[in-house]
């Protein structure tokens, strides 16, 4: 009956199991259990240990049964089931007892069910083919989830692999829509074997576009690549386990890579724009690619190449200082064509005051405005654009 009531084991025996132990039928075991319950109720007395166990349970609610059992074990209550403790409390006529719903111990049915639903959400969210931080799961619902509960749920899945104490991934989850995995495959297919740090720099550009969650620390990323069947890590370099098809790349990515290769390994932004226009795409697509694609990197102020393990140029361009000669050239070209400042402003999409500022050398046009001026008025762009490191 100790086993049947859950008082000497973490798992309560069924009536069939209890009957087999004493070579009796299930019905005989049920009758014996009722007799024991009646006998215990007939001799009530103080139960300080039971009260102490109940206090431990109340302090830990809501929580999963495995974590609750660990908490009880730390308090000195071992080889006992949660259900067994609650049965003992019921026999001793305790009031306001906790309840168990779907493996969660709570103060009420509603609390236990809400916590169970929250942990189910954790289970679904944790099926990730890319590294995920444990901390990102603590506030999925209306209330915070205890970290120990999270670990208990994740370990119970049986498929989670821990990369360190705080990061994990699920190798059984499909990675066909994983941004991190797919962009890494693109990088390796287009650029060849790469250091983890170089992959990380490329993926950081995708994070900047908000298409990828913040990356894990470099050691975690390295362990992930070493653990993932799509990748191989040797001598500090990550490679694809199989050849990556070019179909992984978008039209704009293929156009950029072909342009760079055709021009001897690097090209300018203007080269990319011309190639995109020839391929039926816009300059905006070229701008988007140079800002956010992990496949490209700058090695000089206006020199783009396919990403490698080399250090990337991180400077930024500054507008040239206002030039009296350039200002005079704008004014002269405008007057030669019989245009007013307002007509030029309308053609460029700016206001008349801006054109006046340019013509008096108070300020200088941006690079895009200089290109438009060259087309509208035939004014050549000024030379000597300066670059400065941040």
C-alpha cells in the first residue's frame, strides 16, 4: 500500500501493479487501499513532516513535477511522489491543497493549466534548428517562467542539444527555413571555407536588417557549426558537408557575384548599379545588397568584393567640402540652358533654397544629387571625395 499510495517511490503504483506484488487481483488491491485509507482517517494526529512538505510545495508553485520533486528532495523528502503527498494530505483532511494538471503542480486548476499551456508554448518555440538562448523563453506568456522549469521541459524533449549553459538547438527540427543556416550555406557556397569570425561578420549584416535574431557568442556559434550535420569544422575553418547549389542565391546576389568575378575580383558601387540595371533590377536593389548582404564586403572606400577571411574596410564617406568652382559650374550650366533655380529644383526633387545653397558654395550636393546634376545640367562631379575612419 505504500507503493500504491506513492509514499515510498517517486512513481505511484497502479492497482494492477499493487495487486501483482501480493498476488491479488486489481479489485483486491482496491479494497485493501480503501481499508488503509479508512484506518488512517480513524486515527488522526499531528503530522509536522507532512505540513513541512506542503509548505515546500506551496513555495515552489507553479512548477513541473520533476522540478518539484527535486525541490522536495533538497528539503529531505525523497522517494515520494507528488500525488502521494497530496493523498496523505487528503487523508489527514488538509484543506486548500495544490493540484496537478498535465504534469504541472499549481495552487489551482487554472494556475496549473495556464502554466502547462505556457510550457507547451516553450516546447514548440524550442524546436529550433539554430542556436537559441534560454533567456529568450522566460517571458513568452503573460508571466515569467522559472529557468529550472525551462531546463526540465527542454531536457524532457530528448532532442535538445546544449551548446553551453545558456544556448541550445534541436537537431530534429527542420532547417529549411532557418535564416542562420541558409545564409551560412550561401556564404560557404559563394565564398568557400570561412573562419567562424568571418561568417559572424557576414551574418551581422543580416541582423542589421532585422531578418535574423541576435547571434550567439562566437564559441557557441563554433560549437553549433561543429555539431550541425550540414557543416564541418576543421582547423578553424567551416565548410559545407556537401556542395551548395547556386540556386540558394537570389537573382541580385548572383548578379553581384558574377559582376565581381568578371571585373577581376572587385568592383565599384557604380559597376554594381550598371549590372543591376542591365539585369532589369533597380539601383535600390544594389544599395540594399551592399548594405545588408552577408556575401559582400568592402576592402576599400568604393571597392566591393566577395566576402573572405580578410579584414573588412569600415570607413565611411564624407561629402567633399563646398567648392566655388563646382558651384560656379552649376550656375553657369543652369543659365546656359535658360533654367531657373526652381526648374532645377523641380527636376532634382529638392527645393529652390537648396539649389541656391549649391550655387553660392554654402553647401555641396550629396552623391545622388551630384549624379542627377550631371544628367540634368551636364555638370561633371567634383573629384577628391574624402574618406574617414569612424
